[in-house]
């Protein structure tokens, strides 16, 4: 299977299956000298692990990270960092029935067509547990960004029709509710909405927003490797993401040039923008403003309501999917979005060091 590696200079390769012995990631290109221990990674994995609330799968996984290589005496060595997480609570028998048919909204049919067979236990590589490797690598990338005085904040912007109110935004509230919403009222309304869906065997989609502050101007290459393009690929590679926005996103399509353009002005001796409709990028290059991203997730496809599908004998059937599933993916995906954004930015930061001669002179002269 190709396509399990992401990045150019800061590069990650994830491996493992949902019901295999373990999952993990190899991170190549991390600079030597970064303070790193397993607890740094565990904080991030705890944000995505199952069993945290009524709104996540009941699968009881501790998701404990072990660093196998690339760290010595609490610092990265510059060699590949390998992180492993063992699976502990696989109920593979829950999935034996689906070996004979294709679940609506899942990768069952396409995997069978592409490879001729598939690991039907929890989706194999197409499972959400694949993101364990991304999050472990993301923890390292975020720590590196923080060392460079850059901050990243991610949260749930919406669940179904329930949106946060910017006037009620409270950063501390993000970790006070199971949905990671920075608005207490919206979180309660979203929980009520999800309770109704759970009672009927249904699920919901939603949106994760990510804001990065402190980015320098100049990240991103102006043709194929635009900052926007690299981030869009990173976020669209997350299972269940169906759309990505930067800045005003789709609102820009119904705006006017005079309303959507961000005027420049001076702040002492520094050029800044009076607004940030572009979301921190111009011409595919970071402009020094806050980077604003949104990833839109589809509803969890595994629902207990009866659905129409086809089996491997080409017969039309109706199924009720069994097993332990999230009624909404979004809360556990918040840290995944944050991780993929951070990985992309670190990769571009390292690549950017060779964009100017004066950068190289600072390093070598």
C-alpha cells in the first residue's frame, strides 16, 4: 500500500491497523536537541482516545505511547523517532458479519475493488485509529512550534446545526465539556442534539476550527506547494473530512473584492493587515497574520439504523451495523486537525530555511 508517508523534510510514516497488534509512526527530519518524553506525546493521545464520554466509542483503549528510537536523555537525537501504541481492546467478532457486505459510507467497497480483499475488522488502515500515528507526530510538531514562539489552538466550531457564538468564546471552556467547544451554551445545545440522535441510532457531522498565531511571513511555495494547498492536502487526508476552508473560505465566493480584500497599514515600522479575510495567507505564502483553518467532517457512517447496501454476491440487502462507534467524530478529531496542521507547518518551516541566502549565512557563517 502506497501513500502512508506525508511531508518533505519533516516526514511522517504511519503504520498499523485498527485490530492489529499495534499502531504507530516513524518521524524523520526532527531536529536534534528538542526536549521530548513520552508524557509529551501522551497528552495529545489522551485527547483523541476512545471512551471519554457518551459521544465517543466505548472501546476501552489506554493508547499508551512508547518511544522506541530517536530520543536519548530526554532530547531528540536527529535520527528517526519511532512511536508505538499497542491495541488492547479489539472486539474483532463485532465485525465478522460485515466481511460479506459493504457498509454504506465506508471504504469497504473501494478497498475490495482496489486490493481484491480487505481487513474488515474495524476498517483496517481506513479506521480512525490510524490517526494515532498522526497525533503522536503532531505532539512533537506542536512542541517544536511552541519552541519557536508559535501557538496553535483547535476546537469544535459546530456540531450539526449548532454553532458556537464568537461573543461567548472562552478558551478555557474547550476542556470543560466533552465536545471541546469554546462556548458553554453551544456545547449544552449540541449535547442535547446528540442525545436525540443517539436515541434514534443516528449520527452527526460538524466542523473543527484551528488557529495558529505567531507564524512568520514567508511559509509556503507560490506554485504547487502553496501553504493553503499543503494544509488542504493534510486536512483532507484525515478520514471523514469532506471540505477545508482557509480564512473566509466559501464566504469569499459570495463576497466582493472591496469587502474581501484585507487593507494593509503600518504598525510602527511593521506592515500589517487591517482585517484577516484571507486567513493568514496571500499568494500561497503566510503573511504574518493568524492562520485560520476549518475542516468539515461528515457524520459517522456506522449507525444502528437500518440501511440499504449490497453484499459480495451482488445481492441488495438491508443491514443494521453492530459494534462500538462514535455518534460524532468531531470531538476526537480536534487534536487530529491540530496535529496535521502542525506537521505541515513544521515541514514548511524547515524547507523555508533555504529560501534566502541570508538565512543560510545565519546558519553557516
